[in-house]
C-alpha cells in the first residue's frame, strides 16, 4: 500500500485479504517498477462472495455466470482500456529503443539516402530507354522501384506497427482468444474445484462475447479468485509476474520479500550494508537496484551459493557495488562497528540445525554493526 502510493501516486488504496486494490493514472512503464507486487491485474469486477447454498450448486452457478452476464459493458470497457494501455506501452518502448540506438538510426538514415539515390538513377535509366520499352513495361518497372523505395523508407514505421499489433489483441474483440485461471478457497473451494469454475466462466464468456478458448497461447487471460471475503475478476497486465526480475539470473529468496526486507531498513546514501548469509544475493541485488549510492557486502560459506550470487551480480551489472566474501557468519572478516545495516534471511529449522548457534550468530552480527555514527541509525533485520 505504501509503495503504490509513493511510486504510482495511487488513490483509493485498499487492502483486502492478500490483495491491494488501487486507482492510478500511471502508465504501464511506471507500474512495471513496482517491487512489492507479485502480479498486477486490471480489475474488472470486485463484489461480495458467492452465496453458498445448501439447496445445491444451481444458484451458485447462476451467480458465477452473473459475473459476466449481469454487466457485459464493464467487461468491454476493461478490454478496451487494457488494449489501450498495451498500445501506449508498445509505443513508449519503441520510442525508447529508438532514442537509445543513435548508431542504428544513422545506419537507417544512410540506407534511406542510398535507396533514394538508387531510385533517382533507376528513374533516369528508365527515362533514357523509354523508347526501347512498351509503356506497360515502363509502368511495371516504375511501380516495382517505387514499391522497393517505399518499403525501405517506411521500414521503421512498419516495424513499429508490427510491434504494436503484437502487443494489442486484434482489431475486433470478437477475435479474442482466452483462457480462465481460477483460485477457489473457503466455502466455495469446498463446493467447486477451480476447473469447474473455469469451465462455467469460460462457457459464459464464449456465449456472451463470442470469444474462443485457447489454453496454450491465448491473447487474454482471465483471472478469477473466489473466497469467503470477495469475488474478484481481473486481467493480468503481464504474462511474466513482476516478481520475476529480469536482472536476476538464478532466483533465491523471493524477490518481493527481499525488496520488502531492504525497504524496512531505511537505507540511506553512503551506508555500508551487510548480508552475512547472502546465498544467491537476492537481498543485496534488490537493495542495490533501489538504493544505488550505497556499498554492499555479502558473505557465505557455500562455494555454489557464492558462484550463483556472482553470476547474478554480473547479469545485473552490479559487480562494482556489491562485494562477495567467503566467510562464516560467526567469523566475519570485518572490523568491529564497521557496518551500518545488516539484512539477512537467517536459515532456521531442523534442516539447518541453527538452534544452539543462533546466539553466537547474532552476537557476531551485533559486534560488526555500528551503534550510531554520523547520524546514521543502525538496524538488524
């Protein structure tokens, strides 16, 4: 809730049972920057939970179908908005790619100049030899040359249109293909399986809008969550969840959790942040991406974990801001009171057998942490 207010100027922010609902005017490029969200959906409908009737499933089935049939206009409006957002996002990405490749633009400009010169030469040659060719032949050759030049000069425009058409689903909503993903819990989950709900919703969508079901590669995914608190229907904006970071080569601790831990530390510029059991370095990666003017150190005793962390740092381009050490958490090769903030996902449970060692681990971390220096408050998370 705090992040959507700060990052995308969200209003009408509401938290209900594991989900955050909000309204924003930000485009998809801004929404992609959300770090705490697992997935992002365009809300179609949110209403009271379905009535679980002892008389049978018939009433509940009618209520499920009513999610579509009672207000088809809201579905059509949501689809139009979804397509518009994708179109705008595709345009922005295309413009961004164009501005970031000046050499490519220069090459394309040179190709256009060469093509125009070629056209001039060919037209001159046709004019000089027009007495040797029937008029129809001249017209055909001229048309061929003009087609070639048009394709060359409009290459960027055509490429851009193709990208937009890939991002947007068709020109007619009746051409949409879809699949339904369901999650059922509580009393609804005891009465229906997710597959049963998906089948009911899918049939209603086909009858109402004429869409076609495609389970493998649909244009549109419909997400439905039914529980004892609400009935929610939405469209995922992205096929890949936001939690899957492009800059993390090998996933360790879930990236959203790592970012949340780092955000609670209130990291300030100039600080030294330590993760003494860094594993694959997810916490340090998330922190370094969000708070760049900070020095980060990660330590671990496992060669395989450090190797994976090193690959992640290279993939993210953060080798110069994160240092990795092979060291035990109870024998850290750092001076006393040299660290401002310590953030770590401490292993626990029978698998790691840290019961009797946890006291020495915490004591070692405490000895490396500054109590207070230069106005920088220290924290252990």
